[in-house]
C-alpha cells in the first residue's frame, strides 16, 4: 500500500465522529437479541423435526407390524342354493345301460306334516330295495325332494317303507363333478304332473351321461359326504333335476315344489314301467 493511500485513510478516520456510548450499547443489545431469537428459532425447528421423525418412525413400525400379521382366511359360507352338475356312469350301480326315472306328488299327513314328500329319483335300471337306511335310494344316481320331512315321513311311492335319510342326494360311487352345461328345461320331452301313487319310466342311456341338480334350501347348508352319497338333510323348498347325454340330448327333467306338486318329463325313447 502506498504512503499516499495510508495518509488519506488516516485523514478519513480523523474526520469520523467518535462513536456514542449509548448508541454502541443499543446496537450491541440489538445484536444480542437477534442472536438469541435465531437460537430460539433453531431450537423450535429442531423440536418440530424431532416430532416428525418420531411420528414417521411410529408409522413405519405400525406398518411393519401389520405386514407381519398373517392374512386371515374367511371360512367358506354355506348357501341356500345348491346347483351341481355331474357325469355319471353305469357300472358301479349295475351294467344295464338304462335309468329308472321315478317321481311322485307329495302326500300330507296333516297341514303341517308330510306323509310322503314330493320327490323325483333317477336310479339304476336294476334298482332294488336295501336293508340300509337308504332303502330304494341305495341304487340311485340322484334324487330331489321338497318339503320338511318328519320322523315318519317316507319317500318314493314304489317303496313305502323307505324313510328320508336325505332330502337331496347324489351317488359318489357312480358320479363325479362336471363342468358341462346342462339346461334345466323340459323342451323336447313329454310328461306332466306326477300322481301321489308315483310315475315310473325306463330310459335307455349311453354308458356315461350328465346329471344336474338344483335346489333352494330352507336354510343355508352344504352337501356333505354321507356314506356313498353327497347329500343334505336340510328341508328343500323346491328342486329341479335334469339328465342329458354327453352330447346334450335331453333324457329326463323333473321338478318338485313345497306345495307338494311334482312334474316329470321323459324322452321319446323312454317307456312307462
């Protein structure tokens, strides 16, 4: 730095007034207050950050706990609607390639009690009675009923001594579940209302054929395995049964109602027994 510049700086400092002590104290107080305010602000910000971090950590722990919990599987619910299709085969119930289609109107003992349920049965051609609880149903591919049976109620007018071990049933020996479409329709068949004394027809069939049963139960339930049948004891409000060949040709259609009414329809190749 040159001597001339130093001299000019000294002259400038000499011309400046001496600082006032009061002004100096005030300026110092303001400076200290500003420093304290900045420190307090930093503390408040740090506290807010700490709270946010704690909240985020808590949320993370809660999520982790949720992820550790096993998924709860719901128990399959029962239903008032039973609708199943099966492919059935001759052999387990007999080698004769024909089925018996039997049906009867319901008979009441009293207004509130049935003597005989309205029913429809598709059985093997050699269907006979059995000493088991299944009686004439022992050689059945499937059967449907309607109404609420009492202890003395029977089923199947051809065998008056047969009780009602199940209101709806399908043979597990001769039938397996199928995904084929089977229409619940009497189109192409002939027949009508069944009498209380029963109707019976023999129908030639291929070795394998399709059976569909659909029932509306009085309360939710599911079909359960009972000996050699898939069945239920729950009272049925109304039910339908259809038999068709694997190619879709209609053979038998039957329906039962809680009123006691039963209708049975069969193909032209069937003949009355």
